[in-house]
């Protein structure tokens, strides 16, 4: 049975006090929710306090990224082990912004996935194409290559602890959104690609989230697709009412 998941990626937004205020609002509004796993990924400075506030609530904490090293002289980095010790249970890996701004490759993301799994963190692994690739009709080829590279040498047993997020990069921060038909088409393709690697049992049970300008006005239509299991939410996760409205779209 696949989980319905709505995960909020706050990116580099909110000071400590602003973040605490938003977390409390989300907690207060999330009480009636059922059958949806809420995850928030605030900036690293908020992880431990957010975990404390959300304890015994239907809210899990995620890191927005982690290092591709376990420890050592890597100034400014946060390891998977550190994230786990601060109360996180998930971590977002391979986000399009990490690929674009910090030149992360599938090989780097693969290393991070392995470190997260070793530290009992569930990776939310992102894949997706940019506008030029979509317009050149290479979107399936690009996503298949990303999946094969990121999951290299990840065992079937380990893959049971993976969540996937599809990001049409051309729809992030642009106001554009993939149509429900486009979202379903790619989510089904991702599921079939996973099936070819790991078999039908794992492909049928992996949660695949949509991550491209999902908001209260389009979430219900997107989530109605049989292969869309939730959302990786950006801007709308910075407003408690919007974030909970998206979760209520199930």
C-alpha cells in the first residue's frame, strides 16, 4: 500500500522565529488530517526544534540535502548522521536546484542515497527534465538515465525505503504546471522504469510525488491520477493554510 505524502520544502526561507511560528501553525491545522503523511523540510537551523515541536504529531522532518561524506573536513556541510541525530527521518536528494547551482551529478546523489540509507534516513529522490529537454522530446530519456544513475548498486531491500519526486524543472518557480495528463504520463513512466530494475512489487509500492508548482488550486486534480501519490511542495509550503489545503486534496 503506497503512502500518500505531502512534503514541504521551505528552501532558504524563514528565520528561526519565523520558522517556529510556521511550524506551530502547521501543527495546529494538521490535527484533522488522516491517511496523509506530512513532512516539512525547514532550513537546517530549525530541524531539531521542529522535531521537538512535532513529536507525536503526524508530521515528520526532512533535511533539504546532506553531504556526500560521512564526516571530516568539509566546512559548511551537514552529514546524514548529523541530520538523523537532530530528529530528521527524511532527506531531499537530487533537487533540481542542487543539480543546477551546485553541479550535483547522479553519481554524487547515488553516494548520498547510500549514506542516508546507512543512517536510517528515507531519501526523497528527485528526478526531472528542463524545458529544453521537454521541448526536444527527450524527457523520458533524461529521467530514465537519472533513475538508473542515482540507484546504481542500490539493492531491492534498500529500495523499499525510497520515495521518488518527479520535478518538471520547467514548472518550478515559473508559475507553469504540468497538466494532470503530463504528470500521470511521467509518473507511470517512472514506475515502469523502476519495474524494469526492481520488479513489479517494488514499483507498485514506491510513492512517487509531483514537484512542480503544486498549489491548492491544482492539487486535487493532480492527486486524482493513479500514479501520483502526493506532492513535494515549494512556495505553497511557506503558508500553513495552503500547505494543509494541499494535504486535504486527498
